[in-house]
C-alpha cells in the first residue's frame, strides 16, 4: 500500500483481539515508562520548588526545555527505527540509559543559599532533564509508541489506547502510594534512585520480551529526509486528516499543561490538604476505570466522534475544580476532569494511529510529540505561570515569601480546552478513507 494511511474511524465486522504477549509489553513498558514521566512531569517540579526555588518560571522553563529535547529525540529516533526496521534495541537500551539518568537527579543540590548557587542548581536540573528526556523519549515516545502502532490494527486500537491512556494515572497512583513518603522526608536521592533502577531493569526485560512486527518496511529516502518528511508541506497535503487531528490534540494537551505542573503544589499549599495523596489516588482509580470502560465505547461509536464529548467532560471537571474546596469535592470534580482528559487522550491517540501512514509509524511519533508534548509543554506551563503570578497569592515559610498556585489555573485551562472545537470542525472537510480489509483482518 506504500504510504497510504490506514485511516478509518470504525472498522466493521468481528472484533480484533490482542495477543497476550502484546498486552504484556504494552502494560509493562507502558506503565514503567509513565512512572518515569510522572517523576519528571510532576515530582521534579516539587523537587525544584522544595529544594531550589519557588519561582514558577523556573518550573515552566524546565518543562519547556525538556519538551524540546523530547520532541527532537522522538523525531530522530523514530525515523532511525523506521530505517532500521526494528524497535527492540531502541526500546531496551533506551530504557536502561533513561533509568540511569533519572537516578542522577538525586545528587543535585544548591551548594549554598545564594543567588549564584541557586542559579547553578537550576541550570543543572534543566540540563539533566533535557538529556534524560532525550533518551526517555527516544525509547518510549518514539520506539515504543511506533511498536504499538506496528502491533495493533484499527479494530483494537481503541482498547489498547484506552489502556495506555490510564498508564499516567496508574503510575501517579503507584508513585504517590509507594514513594511519596520519601519526598515528604526529603529523601530525594533514594526517591530518584528507586525509580531510575526500576526503569533500567525493565529495559533489560524488554530486550527479551519485545518482538518486532514482521511487516516493517524501511523508507526509501535518506535519513535526514526521513526525519523531516513529516514537516514537508507535501506530506501535510497528502495526509491532511492526520495533521488536523494532531492540531486538535495539541490544543487539548496545552489545556492540561496549564494546571498539571502545579497540581501537587496547589493541593499542598493552596488547599492545604494534608492527605493529598489520598485525593490523587481516589481520582486516579476512578478516572482509570472511566477510561478503560470508555475504550470499548470509543471503538464502538468511533474514535473521532468521541473526542468532543470527552473534551466537554474534561471542561466540566475543570470548572468544578475552580469551586472545589476540601477533600471530597476535589475528588468528585477531579475525577470528572481527569476522566474526561483520559478519554480525550485515548480518542485522539487511537485516531492518530488510524491516520498514520503504514510505512512511517516511527516518523509520525515525532509529529505526535510536537502535538502532545512540545506545543503543550512550551505554551501551557507559561500560561499557568502567568495566571499564578497575576493572582499574586503568597504564603510565608520560615520568613520567606513564596508564590502559590491558585484556582484560576483551572478556568484558564478550560478556556484553552474549548478551542479544540475549531480543529474538530475543520476535520469534517477531510473524511476518513475506507477501511482496509487486509489490515482489519490481520491477527
């Protein structure tokens, strides 16, 4: 079929199963990869806030810089794995190095309570985060996600994607439940070392567990051309549906990054919920259940049709979070917010996989990273930081005035999420192609 996209929203006929070995790889590598991203996306921000500086712009810069590094890695490694016709070594070796670099965060501390020492520590964190994100994204976002596309078909991607969508929530639950006590006690070296060791061990296991799909065909052009293929205007004209879906995903993702980098700090410092781990655990369990159950609905009614209703659920939850005070109201509204987010991510992810050209699954992971990481993590945290600084809420800790996130980050995120309507309306101009019977029937 060459580079024609496998672009279909609903595949008629019998349900397509997923092999047990495939599920094992999806769950193990998907979960442990998200454990590492939970540490990087949420706890690294807490680490910076508690040990280096409370300036939200430093957190925003860290998130944005790592997003750029991650996107670059995904584009380079994704195209490399396409040409190599294998994902396995990129996944396994990448996870091993990813774990080692994660463990190194535990050794960074300001040498003294001076402006120069704090600045040096901040630069060190940003630099290490960029290197770690490069290897992590090369292994997880490029190679692993390309492998998932290789190993699934339109008839089962909604189920697989709904499971992958809950991995960030389950990983948060595991980290909060098993390791949050270490962060409260300031044992950051043990915290980062434990997570890093786990990621490296799973990389070794992945070497023996992952099997490449037999249908991989390398691109015919040179490597640099392969890397840049997805950014060419001709590629956009050939696959407009793919790019419109990616644009919608970028808008939805940006809305989540307005509040997620500051969420734990908000619960701790603004709402003063001491049992915030219980709140997060409850929300994650309930939202995960919503996502898994919703995956079957997504496959049944169609991935694209499920996007806007899912985003609407998330918006309702975001508005509710603005008013929520206390543990139970936050759990209730947080479940709606995160449930909608997970359903939206599953619907977008499966839709993009369906629209992916069959010989460029690795290259498309770079485009996915631009949409779901680079744009959201460059724009979202700075929107959140400007809202936080504009609200100017502070508290005093040991005589030091510290900035604190406020509820206004949630309506700001809701406004951004509503903008998803525009690319989804534009998508109607580019209807999905007809289902490919051969792809649908492939075991």
